[in-house]
């Protein structure tokens, strides 16, 4: 299964791509929202893990773009952020995200459960 | 915890980069307190530093970074203005973080 991690911070890129690769996922990384949109076209991931606070295009702008071009109909997006305010989560869900993971709290089992349940829908 | 320990050096390296970006931003804001680009960049760095510090169990650094993040969030969303007093507070918090990072 291909996962695209759209995340600007190198620490988080390496941390989560290592952890998910250890679990057998094929991981691709984009460093900002613009690159993320480009790589979605190239990689055709099964799931997108999307940070919110990023340079160039933030996660909300990426979700808007994916809603407009139809990607959200075929590719689930899990918001992957530490911006855990209820307002932000609701905004992301309204824009088409299927769920939210707080990346500040490392819980690989919980993350795998979410990925697995999303992949089956 | 062993899981996290393997990433300690990368955390320290990238946290120091976040700190350098914050310090550079503070220099810009001392000359131009309404520089939106500097405020936005500092906000992103404080947010990221807070987040990964909590993940790595560096609670004190995370708490200090959160103070900076919240202050900059309010400034960028025009809920408050960047006063001289606030700049001093942000500088003090940044210096505290910098000191803590040398102990990792």
C-alpha cells in the first residue's frame, strides 16, 4: 500500500516514514503543499497523510484543491497534525478529510488501526 | 522509549534549526514589527518545535514553544499586536529553549 506523507518538517518526515516503512508500507514524502499536490498526481497513493501548517500551500488549501480536482472521491486523506483544536479538525473534515491524527502523540498501533480502517472503506 | 531514542539526534538537530529560525525572525521583528512573512515563518517553526518536543518527551521545551506559538498565532490573526513587551517575552522564552536544547 502506498502512503504519501505531506509534511514539511524533516524530523517528522524521517520519524513517521521509518515507522510506517517498518510496517511494510511504501512511503513517499512531499515537503510542502505544492509538492504534495504534484506528487499525488505522480504517485497515486492509496492514502494521504496531510500536515496542516506548511509553507507554500497549507493543508487546508491542499484539501480544497483535492476536492476541486476530484481526488478526494478516490483517495482518502488523514489529517496529520498537532493542530488539534476542534475548530481546525472540523474545518479539515468539512473540506473532505476522513479523519485526524495528532502527530505529537506517537502511537503506532492507533495510527495503523486508522490507516487499516480507512483502507477498507 | 527505545523507539524514540533512535531519533534523539535528529530531534536535537532540527529543533536547533527551528530555534535559529525563531531567533532570525526576532531580529527582523525588532526592526519591523508588522513583517507578516517573519511572523508566519516564526509561527510555523514554533508550532513544529512544540509538536515534536511533546512527541520526544521534552515537555518543558514544548511548553515554552507553545507560549511563542500562541502569541504569534494571535498576532498573525490580528487578535493582538506585537508590543515591545511581547517581543521581550518571546526573546526570553527563546533563550530558555536554547539553553534547554544544549542539555539534550
